[in-house]
C-alpha cells in the first residue's frame, strides 16, 4: 500500500513518526502552513516557519525516504490579528518556490470580515501563481462556513478544480461535491472523521476527487490514520485499486496541478545530525534566503 498524506503537520511530529509512517507505506506528504498553537506576535516569526517548511522538514523527511512538499499561507485564525496581516504582502516570495505545491491553509475559523479579506486575497494569489488552494472549512458552524466558503470561491478567479475543501464530514460532503472542488477528510482519533465513517462516505460518494489525510499536529492525532483508512477500505470490500486511488493517485493528481511534485526521493544519510549536516551550516536551502529569494 503506497500512501501520499496530503495534509500532515510534521513540524509537530518526531523522527519516530517518520519511521513509522515509512513502514506503513507513506512515501510522500504535503505539510500545510498552519497555526502553531502559540499566537505569533510578528510577521518575522512566519518567515522563520516558512523557511523551515522549505529547508529543514524536507531534509528530515528525505532521511526516511519520504518526499516532502508544503503549502504556504496566512492561516485563517491568525488572519484576525492585525500584527500578522502584513504576511500577505510577503507570500509571493514563497509561492514561487519549487516545493510549494499550493496556497494553504486558507479559509475560515470564526468567519470574520478579516477572514473574508484574507481568503479572497489568497485565492487571487493562487490564481496568479497557477497554484491549487487548500481551504480549511471551519470546525464550528461547519455547514454555514462551507456555504460562505463556496460563495467566495465562486467570486474568485480560481477554478473549482484547483481547490480542495478540507475537514469535511457527512453534513458537508454533498454540497462540497456539488461545488466541483476536491473533497478533503481529516481522520482523527477523537474528532472529525474516523476510518469507518470515511468508508461509509466512500461507499456513498465514490472515490473520485477524494483526499484522505491524517492532519496530524500538536493535538491528539495519529500520523498512521491514512493507513488505517486503507485497511478499513479493504476490509469493507474495496479493492487495492480503489485504495491506491484514494491514498495515492488522487493527491498526486491534485497537487500535481502545481507542476512541482517531485516524488523521486532517495533516503539521505540517516546518521546525519543537526551538528554535522551542511544544510544547517549556511547552505541556501535552509537559510533565510530559502524563502525570501
């Protein structure tokens, strides 16, 4: 079983997670820029984070034979903080980088006017850079949030086929499917979706345009949930081709819209450390210019 996790926050995970993911079949992933839990107080802290997504995390992933890509954006939650809004002006410098395969996470948290502005601006950036967009649907009042999201998408220059609507569930999947967007589902141990619910959705709605992710972050989450979905699909009567479509070919097709996927990754020297690896001794890939060139 080959797995491409289209939404996982490896900044919050350990090297043991990378090892377990590789053993489970994960060979590629996308790490979206998101809220780290502690509010940022200045734009510069975003730039350091973006640089890590472009330099350090791809190196960590490659040590374990996993291709790492990322999405870059001002996340919905921090779009409400005036101290963070200047990040929008700096995003074009990052969106031209080779490993950036989408604009994201964007969308709604509390559905404020500030979030409206940030969403519309970043959808335009995606259109301008010919990149897809990873859109976060809100965890609260989800149905209303999805409808509002689709309204903004319909007013943008970005085609629906370039958008994945993430964090969907049984109450929102039909409207999302009707929008023409790709459909994203986050599998969590306690909240959002679980493998059995995901299987029921796949039975009802099919496997086309479906993206299943672990969204593993600093909360209680499991980076192997994608594997668990594949196993649940097989147990429910789906065949190996169905599993491959959902867990590999669909995310490859969606993020392949960027023209930047590089899935031919050879493991690096796993004995390398932060003391000895040249990538952290001034090499451009991990320095400040990695994101700001």
